[in-house]
């Protein structure tokens, strides 16, 4: 049915398994299930519909800014940030009330790094240097995070949902 393998788990010396992705791009033909092809077709149709609707938007840049702020908020919440997109809008546009969460700055860092990356990508190629530059922009003066090392690639295992020593 589907002979495309995205990676495999490899036993590590400490007894845990790490997911190691397969080389990319895949070699050979990818045989996808019909349901995946149908989902892809529907996604392409909906993207076309969204693209058509943008003609009706009075201000595309405003729409994109709001979308980026929402994405930044959602992504930051994965990292434990409690602030919302409304908190970001309030802090950036009006005199903030005293109850704006402190971690709203995490989202603002994300937005600033994203905007920086969009501008920088106009005249700079996608490269490891570019990714390190964006990471540095994101993490410099960010709220205390574990192992941030702005502008550097991680050299240790990244744990999702705990560590080897936690249940």
C-alpha cells in the first residue's frame, strides 16, 4: 500500500529510542493512499478558494499581520505561553491594562523574528546561516528558557513530554 518510509526509531546507548528521519527528498516513487491524494486535492481546492477571496479583502497586509499574530500565539502556547493574540494586539496598539500576561513578550519576539525573516529572505538565501540568524533574533532577550543558545544549533537530545528520567 504505502512504501514511503519517513523514518525509523533507533535504539540509543542510554536505552531510549530516537526517531531518525529518512533522507529527503525521498528516492523513487511515493505511493500514497487514495485518501491522502483526495485530502491533497481538497487542500489545493481550498487554497485556490482562499486565494480568490483575497481579492475581496480591503487590506491584505492587515489580514496577513493578524494571521501571523494568531500563528505566533498558537506556536508560543505549545511552549507553555499563556498569553493570547488579543493580549499581543493590546500590548502593541493601545495602553495595556495591568493584567496583560508577562509572557506576551514571547509572542512578540516570535512576530518580530518572523517579520525579520520575511524581510531578510528577500535578499538572502535559505541556508543554515539564515536559520541561525532567525534563531538568534527569536531568542535574544527572550524570557528565561532552558538551553536557548541564541543563534546556535542544539547539540543535545531534545525531549518532548519529559526526559529519560521522568515517568
